[in-house]
């Protein structure tokens, strides 16, 4: 009897935080539904009070993003030679590109087969402040490239460049967007793409400096380790944080019965695509590349999955994802490079959703589309997903690009807003799972190269346990 008890005690000790996080999601769902169904309408201020603890938790995670992202990428690339960094980057980018393309193709197959737009009963979109913006596809793509090369790295930690189109005074309502006045503005959101590009360049430079760059490399390694220790403290708040976030969102949502009657087939199509991609496409690619059973790793990602669903932000989940992969024994040089890049550019769930949403709205509007249009939607959805920020409901902004491809106005986004907050949490979960699988895959494919590099440069990176239970990387 003592042996099963010891095993149970050991299991609970290792997975206590994961179990508490899952319980937080489940209890938040139950609490939100009970309050929604048994009380009257709640005011925005009352909902704010409910979500306040969750917002504090989300702020703590977001506070870690910039120092963790920069220090992780710089320390990871700086510890590798240029050829090794190139190999890891190439493997990660090939994986990310393939999974995104497969996600878009899967979404298009499902939406053209099920055709949810023909059975939808939607009200005409209303002009909602802050929901849509006037934008051209080419402006969005150029902004994406502009943000890769920020003029001020400190500013990039707080602001992101965005082109806005302003209607000229005394102009007609049917004036084409191409003739609007252009204005560059800085929006209060982190320019993650610019920070990633700068960190990669700095890491490569430190690697080329070798002995001269070692003090700077030690600084970023120590900063990365310090951020992970702080992360290990913050994640113990995650069960409480996701509980309040989920509860508040469910209280805030519209009538579930009305949403299901209007957007049921659309919701089912997106969910079916996400499930097939998350449990089928990604694990199949992983198995083909590694010949290892993938689902055992999904079981170890439960806390990451629950946090991604609760926060709806792949960037905010990044510290927890890195911590989880560290505990699974992944090489820190791979984890700290692949995860931040993946959280920035790899958005499989977003790409699938945008392809489905664009063709769904086209079906609802009765707009015919050819095979060429479908190909254009595929390319645009892939590009839009790269440009989508890793924050809640960022896909609504880049959705304008995809609608423009089908020839639909940006105001049609409001047709799907009712269920977007919930779908956003599911697609964020898929984004994070894809990033984690990509890291494990790249780690396995790069293992021989990393071992050879360790032999050439001395002692390998190894994990040692601290007395406090935190992990530290030793070179």
C-alpha cells in the first residue's frame, strides 16, 4: 500500500500546479455560466471587478515578456556558432511555415465543404468604434516590414508603427482608400518583431566576438535565468488568474443560445479545424520527423494549454511555455530561441481562422469566389497570421487583409465578433501547442549538432536543481 501512496504523492507533487490551473479553468467556466444564467445583466464596472485579479495576473506575465524575450534569444544565439544558429533557425522556420500552410489548407477545405455561411442568420453589421479600421493590404504588409527594423529599440519595447488612412476634408463618401491621406502613428503595444530581429542580430554579434563578448553573454544568460525564476513565482498565481479571467468573459458574453443559432455552423467549422490541426496534423508531422509518439508530450503541456486558454495570449503564455519545456529536459539554447520566435510569427490557429472567416462571410454575402481567390486567401491568411500580435483577438485587425482579398468591406468583421473572444482562446491554445511541438522537434533534430558543439567548446549545458526547487542552467 505504501508504494501506490508514494507514487500518488509523487504525482501530485509534480503536477499540483497543472491540476490547480485546470481546476481554475473548469471552475471559472462553471461559475461564469451559473452567474450568467441565474442573475440579471451585469454592468461593465461589475464585470471589471470580477476580472480584476485575472488582469493583474495577465499584467505580471506581460511584464516578463520583453526582458525574457530579449535575454532568451540573445543568450541562446550567443552560445552557438553562426552555422549552428542558422541550422536551428532554418529547421524552426521550415516547421512553422509548413504547419501554417497546412492549417490554412485545412481551413479552406472545411469551409468549402461544410459551407457554414449559407445557413447563417446574421444581422447586418453595425459600425462599432474600435472594431474595424480603414486599411490597405499593402500598408499592413509594409508596416510588418517597418516594424522589423525599429528606429528606436527602447521605443520598440512600448510602441508599434502603424499606418492610418485619413479621409480628406470635403471628399465624397465613395473616395477609394488609395486616395486617402496616409499618417504614420505609434500605437501603445510592444513591437515584438523588432525586438526579435534586434535580439537575433545582437546574439550573432556576441557569438562572433567570442572571448571579447563573453561578459555581455554572461549578462544575458544571468538575466534569462533571473526572468525564469521570477516566472516560477508568477505561475503559482495562474490558477486564480485564469479562474477570474474565464468567469468574467462568460458573464460578459451575449446569450449563448442566440450565438449558437446565428453562428453555430461557423463556430463548429473553426473548432473542427483547430481540433484536427492540433490533434492530427501537428502530431502527425512530429511523428514523421522523429518516429516518436507525440501525445505523451501533450499530456505534459496541460498547464501551458490551460494558461493559453485562460489568457488568450501566446506572448503572455511564453514564460510558462519555456518553463514547461525546461522541465521536460529540452536544451535551453533551443528553447530560448525557438519559443520567442514562434510566439511572434507562428500563428497556425489564427491563419486557419482567418481563412475560414473570410470565406464564411463571402458565402453569407453570396459573393462567388474562384480557385484563384482561394489561393490568394491562402497566401494572405498566411501573411496576416505572421503579422498578428500575440495578444487577445489580434486576428481581428489582420482579418481586414483577408477580407480585402475576397472583395469584402472591413465592417463585415462585426458579423463574427460575437464568438471571436471564445474562438480566440482555442486558436491561441493551438498556436502555443504548435510552438511547443516545434521546439521539441527542433531539439531532437539538432541534438547531434549540439553535442558536437559541446565537445568542441568544453562542458555542455546541463540542468542542475537549486535548493528552492527552481532550475538553473550551467555552462
